[in-house]
C-alpha cells in the first residue's frame, strides 16, 4: 500500500468514527508510523508501507476509532517547545495551558532565580516549560497521583530539564515556601458536567485530574500561606468561571487580579499578587 492510499483509508476510518479532524490526524498517524515529518508524506508517494507497517497502522487507527486521544495513541504530544511523553495517567497538554506558561514567564521574567511551585503537575508540562524557557527558575512540581509523577519523571529524563518532583495532596495545604510563583491547572470540571464532554476526554483522560470540587479554592488559599511577598498566583480556570475565581482571589486578599483570554477569546487564566 502506498502512502497516499494509507492516508486516504485512514482518513475514511477516522471520519466514520466521528473524529474532529480526520484528514489532519490521518497524516499525523502515517507520518508517525514512518518516522517522518507530516509535510514529507505529501511530497513523496513512491514510498510503500511494508506488511508490518500496515499492521501497525491498523492497530493505531483502531485505537483512535475508539476515540482514544490522538496524543495517547502517539505516546507523545507537543507543548510549546517541548515534545512530551503522555498516556492515560495524565491529561493531554492543551493550547490554553500554553497561555498559562506565558503568564507565568511574564510574572517571573525580571527574577534571576525565581522559586516556582506547579500544583498538580501531571505530565510536568507547565513545570518543564517554565524551567526550559527561564533557565534560572528553580521549579518544583507536585501531584497526588503516583502515576502522573512517573510520567513527569520520564519527561524530565526525556527533555533533560531539571525540576523537582514531589508527591503532595493540595487539600493538605501547599509545600512550605516561600515561592515567587505558584501555578496550577487544577481539576475544575464539575462532576455533573463530565457526560457533556467529548469521548476523548470523558472516557479516556484521568477523572481525578478533570473533576474536583474545591480544588481551585484550595490552591488559592494554600498559595496565600506559602507565597513570598510579593509573589504571584496563576490559575487556569473553566471558560465560564474566570469572574468567580477573580472575585475569590480578591476576597482572599490578592491584588492586581486580572484575567487573560485563551486563543478562542474566552477568559481562561486568572492571576493575582500576594500583598
């Protein structure tokens, strides 16, 4: 089977399965199989897949037909300048979370060796991106999930970026600081909302990282106790929850509370300064 046919048949299967971008995903899957850039498969149709490659592609596509996230099927996903290992123990890093990193870097940009705490680090995406883009930052990532910390640890090895990782339950308070920055993408999907989500999220991503009543509040309150003065708190929030979270931060005594929009124009990141 030639590459062009492989892409076409994969696209048809993904389209029938209800995947949102079947053409793009078909090209990504075939390129991943062949170990080449996606752009290369459109330039050379002389390449034929071996029987073993056809069987492997069939297995990959079958997983995606079950609406397993593409990132899990590939075993890796791009986040800012990094390519991170991901699997069902962690959330798939998302574009809106890249905005979180941007706001964090803006907050610590003038500091030579800022002390940064990432609460609920998951794959380590936020922590590793901050450490990568601010080489002087001393970053610690904490998570209650041992599985998530295993993935984050693998990404430390994969990227060669040094961060500290610890097991920690955010509802017990936060690790003693002082920290110049506390950042978190806490669980914020309400339990009653889970069935409204896409199958990739609802059926595959870890529930404990998605849903959590009171997690945002716990991080905001805990950060007040461990932030340096002035230190910053940066939170990713649900698309319709930014106003409530901003009000919460102001009530807790944070100042200069602002919200930043994601790429779709929705307020997605809320931040404030410990006074």
